């Protein structure tokens, strides 16, 4: 009895210490009359908890590696620096990206235009085949193409990369793709954020978003020039690279229906696997379209993304005018033909989900068609007249020749 009493007294004294140091989570500090004070098993639990609590914990144990983040910054510095341009040195590591508008060529305060977008479920393909550079280009393209249709020159870009566990090689490859897209569009990658958030994403998966800033010089005018558009103006279509970055939830559903994986041969693309073929990046139209805008050869532009021709073309038109488009005027890419057949997609749905082969539509006067097409072709674009503007009778975009789509 003496031994047990001594042991219990020792436990009670330890418990008093726990109370004083706020180490016992259940009994409030100083509450010596708590009914569990004499519960030996509970006291042992407190002792064990206290012993364990003395071990120093780390952020890495929680799933966030500061070292990996630092390694990523070192890895991507060269790629990021390659995007430098007048007004932005593309040096990362500070607390914010810097853009000097005067050094960028804008002596007078310009109109600033900003766009933000992501890549969408096209990323699922990148995860599946472990190819991450092209979706980095997609991220830039989806933003800068939205700037140029307003006549804005892309100047800077910020990216956000979020994952559950940071894999330096994957993230670096993605950012290198972003840098390539920035080079192609003439804007500087001036900063970004890498967020490692354990439990938020499945292993090997991530999400990304971008923010692009562009400028329109004073006196240049902001596109579209709706007041200048008239019936008879010509619509020019610029060829797309394929599916670009929209409609991939439906693409994946169609593949699933036919028990196809991203590693299977592409039924529409001999010699390539499905994943490789679908990951062809969104075409960046910035430089040739910006040239036409600055030379006054274009009245409006529409980037054909989600919603297709039917919903994007009307966004640049005045209420008084409608677009009449002949879908026989361009060749629909094989990937779209296969998807339409394999998914039994109606013509209307087909025109609303994908770009169907036309990634950008321009409005030009009939007098400027030849010069505009000549300049676009000289820049490497495949361009064709696809329709005209007419007085609106309620329908904002009429597609002619849909029967040729089957």
C-alpha cells in the first residue's frame, strides 16, 4: 500500500506540473479537484503525451518541403530570365514582379488590359503521360490571346502552380513551358506562386492559373471597333492547332466510352499516341494579330475558346450586325471529325464545344482583305475567308453548310 500511495503521490505531483505548464489537454490548469486526477491510466496517458510532445516537429513532416521550393526556384531562374523584355527584367525571388511601362515603350499612360485563365482538364492528360511542358504553353496562350483581341500588347505574366506534393522536375518542366509561351508572345514572366498543399490534390496532380497584363497605347483605340463595322465586312479565320484547351471533359468522356486510354494509338493521327496528339498546345496568335491591329487592318477579333464560333464571334459585334459563316470554307481537322463520330455529337453541340479548326476570327473591311491575308500568311498563319457580316435579324452567328459536318 505504501508503494502504491507513493507512486500515486508522484503521479499527482507530475500532474500538478502538467497543469502549470498547460501540457495536459483535458484537465484545466490548476483544477486539482478534477475527478480524473486519481485515474492512474489517465495519468500515464498524460505522461506519454508529454514525452511525445517534447519532440520537435517540422513543416516537411506535415507534407510541405521548403527545400523543394527553393530547389524549384533555382531550377527555373534561367528559363524565367529568358523572357526578359524592355520594361521587365524577369528576375524572380523578390516579393512582387515589376513592370516599367515607360521602359516598355509607353511614354504616356496606356490603357491596361488584364486576363486570367487556366488550362482546365487538359491537365489530366499531362498527368497520365507525364508530359508537362506543353500545358505550360497552353496557360500562356489562353491568356495572351484574350489580350490581343482587344488590341493589347502582352507585357507581363504571372503563374500560379498548386499541388499536394511538390515534384521539382514536374513543376520546373511546366514553368519552362510557361516561359516558352511568354517568349512566343513577347511578354515577361515576372513572378508566380508555387503552393504545396498536402491533402488538397491527388498524388501527381496539380492545377495552374495565369494572369497576363497588356497595354494599349493612348490614341490607338481599344478593339473591337464596333462603330466601324458594316454589313459586307469579311470574316477571316485563322487555323487552330487542334483542340487547344477547351472541351476536354467531353474528349475524355468519349475516349472512356470507347475504352481508349491516352497511351493507345490515336485513331486520327497515325504514328502518335492519343495523349501526345491531344497535348499539342494552343496556338498563340499574338504577334501577327498585333501587327494587323497596329496597322489599322482589323476592326475586331474573337478568340475561339469554350462556346466555339457560336458564342465567341458575337462578343466582338455590335447588336445591329450578325456573322454569317460558311463551315465548308475550311477543312475540319481529323481529331474533330473522329470526336464528332465517336461521340455522336450533334452539329450544334459540335459548334459550341470546340473550335472546329478555327482558333481566331478577324473582322476586316473588304478593301483590306488581301493585305491582311498576305501579312498573316507571311507570319506563318493559315488563313481563309470564312464569312461576312450582315444586318442582324435576331441570330448573332449563323453557320451555313452544317450538313457537310455529317
